[in-house]
């Protein structure tokens, strides 16, 4: 299998000898938190429905102009790779993300934790994440609103150990890939303000270096955190609203409990070809 390069924010860990995988990991072996300006984890509201194994979904309240970071903890005894996408864009390359194994990713050592503060804009710098209107977001600047308001993380096991010669600390990113041509900026893209997005904030120092890492084809764990304004959490009944806050009825086009496919029409005589009565 071809070995891909990865880029990491620096730390120092002493690593043991390589060993064969003894188990398959799941969502509980990785922890993902969104950290606010004050350094604490922002509260999450998990969806109360069953999902496929290894998938975690939750709501989170976004606060306008608040900077945030994404903290990922590897609870396993092996290195893992994590593809992180905000509003559908890979936070290292800026390209449209499918949370795939061939994307640029960060690498975490055994039992390691790392905090990612922004879009990687250079080997030693990032531009901070902050909550803003969707129309002012980084993704919208590329004309891409396909995954607006979602922080997504996919964790991959390593196929074979590829140790960094320098030995200890690694924060990794896969081979260079620029944003895809179809995601070119659109000056005429409509401004959207009904929902939040993530902006491309001020530059901060964030050293990184490349390592070798060979991921498996499929992630063993995926996280999807949908951040929304407070009034949306209130409207959907995710949180209890204070007295005086408006709480509209549920939206018939957005019901988290409806996870079914479209049934066939109840009566065939109600339509003729493509023309509905």
C-alpha cells in the first residue's frame, strides 16, 4: 500500500515497539470536543436515536463571533489518523471533504490529545475558527454550502507502522492537494444568514511537520456535530427555552426522528406518468 505523508502540530511522545492490531476500535476510542474562547468544552446535545455503530451525532450552540477549537483525544494504544472537516471543507487543505482516507489528515500518537484551532494556512500557522453568519463563512467563499454548520471528524486505523525518523512528535497531513476546481470562489454566491458558518479568522503560530502514515480505507469512528444558533435549538426543542423566548412548532421538513425511506404512493390512480393531480 502506498504510504501517504501526513502533517502534525508538534508534541513529544515516547513510542513502544510495533505490534499487530489486537482489536477493532469504535467511537468510544476517540473523543471529540469543541472548545470555546474560555477554554472549556461547549455543551453538546446528542441526537436521541440509534445510529450505525461508530457514528456520533450531536447539536451544539454557536455564539456569534466566538472563536473555537476542536480537541481530539486518541484513547487507543496505537497511532490514528483523523480527517477533520468544518462546513464540509478539510481544515488542512481547504478542499471539499468526503472524510475519505486519501485526504490530508492529522496523526495522533497512542493516548495523545491535540487541539486544532483553525484552518491550516502554512506549515507553521493557522487561521482561527470562529462562528459567523453562513454568508461570511470560509466554505461559502468557495461557493460551497453543502455541509454548512457541521464539524465532522473521521478516525482511521493505521495499516502498518511508519515511524517518523525524528522519533517522537507528530502532527500529520497527507500529500498536498489544493481545493478542487469545482469549488472555485464565486463572487455571485448568495449571502446566507439564516444559519451559522465558520469564518477564516486571524493568523496564529502553529508549528507542524510531516510524517508517514498509511490509513485503512474506511474510518472506524465518525463524529458529526451540528452547530446552530440558540433560537434554532429552542425551535427544535433541543433545549428548554426561557420564558418569553419564542418556541415555534416543529418543522415538518426537519424531524430528527424520521429516518425512513419514501414509501410508494398509496393510490396509483393519483398520478399519470410524470403529471401529478
